């Protein structure tokens, strides 16, 4: 049987680091998406407040395998 993968894009932010923002993106997405295989950080940015970094933001593409066995292919 062939495997099918799906990619979604999520945004996340952290007040501490880019790494924490990526972890948040993956952990929050895993609450509603099964079979996550990988995450690709597409973009990083920060907000600036009073000359200092306020928030670390990431745009992450998350790839997961589609479970073809239950007939729900969305």
C-alpha cells in the first residue's frame, strides 16, 4: 500500500526562544493531529518592544501521515 502524507502550516510564538516556539507548534498540533512525522521551520521573526525582543515567532510546516485504514482521508 502506498503512503500518503499531508502538510499543514502553523504559527506559534514564545516569549523565551525560537526553540520553545517550535516545540509549542509541534506539541499543540499533536493534540489534534495524529502521526506527525516531521516539522520544517519555514520562517522566523521577532517582535520588538522598547528596543528589546518581545516575542519569538515561527511559521512551521508540519508533515503527518494520513491513516488510510479508517476511510477518513482528510
